[in-house]
C-alpha cells in the first residue's frame, strides 16, 4: 500500500510547536489532569491503583460503557476503541474497501478520508461542499455519485474545515440514499456536541442505520487531544470485527492511563461539554464580527458547528497570505491548498482556544499591514 505525504500533518509537524500564535487548531482548549480530577471524586486515587499492563484490544470495558452512553441504540459491544480518530479511519477503509471499489467523500476533507481509500486501490469520488451554498453539498449530485456501485459514503458533520451542518432531515436523507444503493456510511462525527446556538444537533449515524459506522474522539469538543482516544460505534458487529482484525496490525490496544482518563472525562461530560459550549459561543461571536467588518477583504460563511471556519480572500493567494501572517505576525493559519489545489484563496481558522480573542486582534493588525503592502 502506497500513501502520499499527509500534507496537513507535515505542515503541523513543521510549524505547530514553533509558531508563536496558533490560529488554525482544530481541537478544543484542553485542561490539566488536576483540573479533570477535580470534576470526578476519587479519580486521582483510582489512577494510583491502575495497573499498567496491556488493555483489552476492544477498549477497556468501563470506557466502552461510557462511550455507549453517548448514543441511543449502542451497547458497549458495539464500540471499538482506537488510538485517536485517525486509526479508526484506517481500520474502516481497510476492512471495507477492495481494489476497484468506489467511495464518495465530501470535499474539502481531512486527507486520510480519501487517500487511505485510494491507497487501497479504491476510487474516491469528490462530493463538493459548495461555498456558494454556504458549503452545503448538492443532494441531487449524491445519487449520481453513489450510482449502484459505491461501497461506502463518507459523511462529516459538523464539517471540517467549513463548519457546515445539514438539518437532521437532510442528514437522514443522505443515509437513506446510501442505504438504498447498498453503500455503507462512515460518519465522521468528531465535532459532535459543538453545534452553534440555534442549530439543531444531528443524530448519530449509527443510531439511524444499523450498518453505519460513527467515528468519535476525545480531542475536539471534549478538549482532550493528548489522550489519543477515539472510537468507532456500529451495530453491525461483523463490521467491527473486521476493523478489529486490522487494528491488530496497528496499535493492538490503547494506553491504560489514557483510557482511564477518558472514562473520567466521560463521567464529567456535561461539565466538559458545557465549558466548551461557552467558549465556542464567545469565540463564534468574535469570529463573525471580525469577518463581517472586513467583508471587502474576505469571503466568510459562519460555521454552524465545529471548531473551525474556512474563509477566503476576495483577491490574492492564501498561501502568500498565510506565509506573511507567520513571518510578520507570528500567526499560524492553515492554507486551503492543504485540502486540495481547488482551494487556493481559502484558509482554515480555528476558534476553540482561550487565546482566540488575543490572536484575532493580532490578525486584524496583520490585515492592515497586508492591505498597506498591496496598495
């Protein structure tokens, strides 16, 4: 299997820990172990008793129980824990696709959602999230893309990087179209629980369709990226078994400490998700005000969910804009070309961190410099 360089991850490997100001992060503001323990009585003492052997390859029973509580129809045996969400994307693709198969994937997207499939010899058809429609994909196009031969349909809502979300009714229609054509749905739901105020949350795909696989992770709405805990939830246990067989060649099992801390976080989920909702609400308002005040400089679609937005320059190249922002202001923005050559004017901005207001102010100052330099 041949995989190309992961453009986005190589970009972060070069810049994430050296740039003075990070303004494109896709994860949420984190907290310390002490802060987490303060939310869960007895958690610190429990960690001191934890034995540091191998864990259950499916995930610790307590963790799978806690994850199952996030869904309406999922039991612990319908959950397969992974090391982060990336591993679950890989196990799904490897367990589902064969050379010559077809998969439909919204674009722009996280690169592994297409390139793992292509590396396995499958064909990935792009389903455009159209900025002219607020990044909504064309439902009329979906049927033609699925045809009668697509093996899988990838969904990702709230969408990375645009923040688009369909209504629950449209989301259900997507699943129904896939079901009618025999395509299995892989629903990337890592931004679940981060909907904007007034936006209806979506049901999990695995609750609507017993063949669908829902992807979850602790890094986004929970703000615990350092745990590296993700999972797949699906009522089709044969599909989970095939994914588990692939996982045997990867991590095999997770970290006992990470899984213990993930259980603690899920027991305190209302506090953690409430904390993130409050932060995102403040930052979304700042984000909207910033771009509306600069409508002559940027195209902007307010994100309906998630922790990122995908604005674009009215004129100019986003690669040059992002390079100058880093060189002149120490601000790291993510150029849209990392999502594909068709997004040269766009860039990703992340608003899930507590330093967002300060960094946005710096971006405003840089915009004045950029305008003056181009005048």
